[in-house]
C-alpha cells in the first residue's frame, strides 16, 4: 500500500517532464516566406535581439512565423535596402528543424524573384 503513493508520484513527475519537452519538426528543402520578423511578419522582438525593436530574420511556414537561428538577417545583403528583408517578403528553400518555436537553420537558399508578365 505504501508503494502506491510513490508510484503515483513518480508517474506524475514523468508525465510532467514529457509535456514540457517540445517535439522537433524536421524541414527538408521546403519553400517558405522569408523576411524580417518584426518589420514584415509583425512578430514581437526576438528574445535574442537587443532592447527595443530589432530586425531579426524569420521564416513563415503554413502561415506561422518562426525566428531563425544559425543565420543573420544581413547574411543575405542589406536588410534595409530596397529589396531587403525589412522592406519585402521573399521566397527561400530551407532545411533545418523547428525547436521550441524557433527555426534552427541548416541551409537557406534565397529563390529568384519571379517576374510577372
């Protein structure tokens, strides 16, 4: 009888530990929107950014934006230039994984802009 409360306690701790871990979602060569999270996707400033407003790289998958780890917004040119990520949403092919609501980038390839007729 004394072992029942101990077993329940261990089960509760185990269940709690499992609910706190977030599953990883692997992304392989998926075409996504890419831009500044704050300027274009209206995300709140990244916790890894500085105080106040900062410009941080983000992607949008199925309508949900994620800040990007492993690449910087200026790795792809001037973010504040005419076609920079703070002024325009681009398309990219990405590989990596989503962990704790952030995209851990392994590869990002910016796709050429399709010209309309």
